[in-house]
């Protein structure tokens, strides 16, 4: 028992270390490009530097994402390996760095240094383009989410779109083109089978996924991520997973049909969330829907022939996609950056303030607050904290699913989507439309 | 329709149960053996590299060149060179070769040996760069006195009797017939579970 607790503690330590690295780096770079450098430029050259300052600020989201994606992938792969080890009663990677913290960095370096092999008969142009096409959408696609996850921070507001949901869904259907290209261009039967499976799977599961997202948008009444997140302000009951505030409208005097409708709506939304999780797993080719890569049947599916940097890009994109769907779920269903129990959070923060004030006796709370406020935006910190917690919780849940469920057969996969999920999604869409009016 | 809903609920329940079962495993201590850092605790009966023991007390070689091990070996990987000593008329061991590349560690040779001379040690790290290096000769096979004592204790073998007869050479064992009569049953008797090393 003791050593099991020890292992979980090690995992927690690793997670903290990596989250500090990831978000410290992202914050540091964003802050220096978005706040420090423009301020310096403006003070040095006055009005003439305004253009450069604004250009730098406009670059912040791009740089932040470009920095975040590889770091985050390093952490996610490591976390997944450690978690799978925990679930299968093993230890997992623990050699490179403290507790194996830098195992994935070493792996990445190894991949980058490896020879790149192009199979004979491969279509070189397509073969090279495939990883790029697979990877690009995950960078482009994450942009509109940035505003929502940073609590509409002024630096990230420009990338917000009034139709952000629509945009992400459109972009997220591109990677399958890359998969088919890669599978076809590598001149390998297994790759081709994997690619075709992937195409079939992506098309089948996109429909219930879209329907479940559309239903949530219907509930929220907007396609704007920031607004969807803001609509869930309040507490756990306001989250879309529990009907987007339907339960909070209930009072003692509400008519019975209103109560029934609200409860039904909450049930529908939980089902919607389950639907979303299933379809998202299929969209990002995770077990139990990892047929495109099915190691035991297809070697490695569409990326069998890839090595070196190209394989690393596939790998990067896969984990980034997983993170995106998790963040997407956190924003759409789990209240975005809002705390489940805001009262509790406020109490904790004021308690922490008091503690800090007691520790830094010489430094009054006011000065400390000023120092902190000049570096970060307190509202953003709380939002980002909750987004991080929710997103990574979902990522870990995906690891749990991977450790548990066996792979589906291809015909079961198709059956499941077309005969079960699509009808369910349609029923839920209609049900939510009516129930929303009744509440 | 209702049946389908029922089956869906059942499936959902089963999936959740599976997830929970797997999740519970994270609370169990890992079974990983970190081999190069932590050597595994092998039982006394572990069949590792073969070796020839010496008498732990006197240090004399236990092999009496009876060639039983050579005969029983299914792989024929034991090669014994011995001759009759002109002075005593006893068998005298000249060389003893075991090809560990051929050996399958069945342990038959250790069971027939009348003097518990040939034994399986707990050593299993014996990778080499060539096949030739896997052929061990008498010098590499023979254990030191301390090692022999260690394995005799670990395997729970009866301590060998000192060679009583006027044996001028240590290898020329005088009481071959005697040991032949009593030893095999002792040797084949399995040593109990061990927790050593
Ligand atoms: S262990 Fe078996 S194969 Fe190896 S030398 Fe002894 S009898 Fe032959
Ligand atoms: S059986 Fe024992 S005593 Fe006989 S030759 Fe083999 S090792 Fe020597």
C-alpha cells in the first residue's frame, strides 16, 4: 500500500513539475512579447513604434501555441505512460531525469536525430505533405479556444471568433485528409488499410459529434466560445453538462412540468456529454477506436512507414488533438474556466491572501497584491487554473479508457456510429430543443 | 425499443465497472522488478549457470570423473577428459568442458551427480560476444571454497565427506562406490524455498 501511494505521489510531482514548465514558459513568453517588449518599444520610440508593438502583441497567440504544443505533448505522453503503468501495476519510465520526468524529451530528441526513410515507390510530395496537413489543423484549430481558456484576456481576444465552434469543427475535419494522403503515399498495404479505416471512421463519428456540439450550442444560444463559457458562470449547476442553468431556475413555486423538464434536460445533457466523449475518442483515434493504427493488425496503421521528424509530427498532432478535444469539452460542457463552487474558491483565495500576508510580514498585502497584479491578471489565473484542471482530468480519463477498453471490430465500429450514436444524437437534439422551451 | 435501451444501460454499466476495476489498480504497489539495480531473489533450486563445487571445508575438487553427467546430458554439451592415474589406478580429471551455448539448463546433470559436484548456480548474467566464450573449461567452472559453501547452504545439500582414503591427488576420489550408493537420493531431494542473496 505504501509504495502505491508513493507512486501516485510521484505522478503528482511529475505533473506539477511539467505544468510549471509548460505554463511558466508559455506565460513568460506571452508576457514578454505581449506586455514587456511593447512597453519598452513605446517608451523608447514613441508613436513610431506603435506598429511594431501591435505586431508583437498580435503575434502572442501564435507564439504561445507554438510553444505550448510541443511542451504539452511531452507532458501528455509521459503522463499517459505513467498512468498506464499505474493502472497496470507497473512503474513506468523512471530513468531520465527525476522520476523519468524527461523521458519524453529524450525520446523526442532521439526521434529528431533519427534517419528519415522514404519507402521505395512512395509519392514523395504527398508523403512529405501528409504529416504537415495532419498537424497544421491542430495548431490553427486551437486558436479560437485561446480566448475562452484565458478568460478573454486582452492579448488573446483578437483570435476569438463569433463562430468559433463552427470554425473548430470545420478545421478538425481536415486531418483525415492528411491520414489518407500519408497512408496512400507510403506505398504500403497496411498503411492504406489504416488510412481508409480512418477515413470511414472519421466521417461516421463526425456526425454524432457535430450533432452533440450543435445541441450544446442550441442550449447556449451562441457559437462564440467566450460567450458559451460565460453563460456557465455561477456554479456546478450552471454548467452545460447539467442543462446549462436549467436547474438553477427552479424554485419552490415552479410548476411541475418545469421541474420535470429541467431534470430531463439535465439527463439529456449528461447523455450528450457521454456521446461527445465517445465520438471525440473516435475522432482522435484513441482506444477503443484506434482502428487506424491497430498495432496488432496493421503494424502501426497509416504511419507505419514514417520515421524521424515526420513520425514525430504525427505523434505531436495526435496528442495535441487529444488535448484540444479535452479543452473543447471543458469549455462546452464543464463550465470553461469557472469554478464548480465559486464560494469555496473565494474563501480559499482570501485564506491564502491572509497566509501570504502573515508570511511576508514586511510586505503589506497591498504591495504584494500590486506586485502580483502587475505580472498577472488575477481573473485570468483562476480561469486558467480551472481550465487546466478540467482539461487534464479529461486527458487522464482518456488514459483510463485506453487502459480498460479493448479495440472494436471495424463493422461493430460502423454499426455503433450509424445505428446507435446518430439516432441518439438526433433524439437528444430534438429533446433538448423542446425541453429548453419548457423550462 | 425498450430492450435496446436496457441493453445500452447494461453496456454502459459494464463499461463503468471495467473502468472502476482498472482505476482501483492504481492503488496497488507496482510489481516492477528493477533488475540491474535490484537483483532478483532467486530460490535455491533456480537453474542458472553450471559450476563445479569444491569441498567447502577442505577445498578439494568433488568431481570423481564418473561421467554420469556426460552420459545423461540430452544435449551432449558436457565434455570430460580424464585418465587413469598410473600411480593410484584411480580416475583423474584432466579437463571438464561445458558448452553453455548448447546447454538448456534442464538440471539433469546435477541430479545424477553422485557427489553434488556439478550444480546450477543462481547466476544468469552470462552474455558473451562469441559462442566460443560460452564454452567453459575446468578453471572457469570450478567454484571457490566460499562460493561452494554458499551454494551448499542455499541448496540445502548434504555436506560432502572429506576423502578419507590415502588419495595422493585431490581429484582421485577413493570412495567412489560408496558415494554412488548413497548420494543420488540426497541430491535429487529438492532444497526448500529460499530467501537469500
Ligand atoms: S543442464 Fe541439462 S543440458 Fe545442461 S549440461 Fe546439464 S544435462 Fe546437459
Ligand atoms: S556426475 Fe559429478 S562427479 Fe561425475 S563426472 Fe559429472 S560432475 Fe564429476
